[in-house]
């Protein structure tokens, strides 16, 4: 699991701005919408900090750090500040925004991973040589040898016996032709 440097820079910048707004003595009109939106954005950025092939590891880490750590603990810390108040609805909005971000990120991440798997599969498939196009394995029933035809030639002894019987038949035909009994 690698860290994406550009995403890390953007995440830290957004985190500093969110922390300032969260702990500053600022009153906002739609407080719940701000909580939901900020945690949605921060959680999305945190999820995409890591370049990994497993969605499970990133998902679990994101839920623990952003949803539980950031969404719940930050509200308890605000309750300790003299100019901020603790609000359960703020926690609900933080957790809601964070969980929605995790779900959407996981779904999108799985689509990306599936697309990469399909591309690798297609590359592998295209590297395997194909059979020639002009080979026709479908034969007419009449042109196929029957089982009886093939069963006669089961061993070299059978073939030599067939040859002997053909030679004898030819001698009989020649003698009949000459009129000799």
C-alpha cells in the first residue's frame, strides 16, 4: 500500500482548513449540512490517499480514522471548548457524510479494480496464439468413417490378414477369367 503524494498534500490542506473552521469561534447557518459535507470530502480524500489493490484494508482504515476518530472524537473535543457546544446531531451528520463517502469510494474503487483485471485478462488472451481459421472439424455424416470400418484395422496382424485375403481373391478371379477350376 503506497501513499499518493498529491492526494496527501490536498488532504492535509483540507484538514487544516476544516480544523480551523471546526474549532474557531465561527457560527454558520446550515451547521448540519456543513458537518455532512466537510466529513464527506475529508473521508473521500483520506480513502484515496492510499494506492492499494484491496478495498477491505482501505475501507476499514478509513472507517476507523475518519468516521469514528474524526466524526465522533472531534465533536467531544468541541464540547470541551468554552465557545463550542457538544451536539449529537453533529455527530450523526459527521458519521453520515463519512459513511456515504466510504460507500461511494469503495464502489468506485471496485469498478476501477475490475476494469484493470479485465484489461489484464484481455492482454493475456490476446497473447495466446489462436488456432488457424481454415480448419474445419465439422464433417458430413457420409464422409466420416464408420466405427465398423475402423474396427477392422486394429492391429498389424489384422492388416496382413486382409492383404492375404485380397491376394487370394485376386488369384481366384484370375483363374476364373482363364477358365481354370
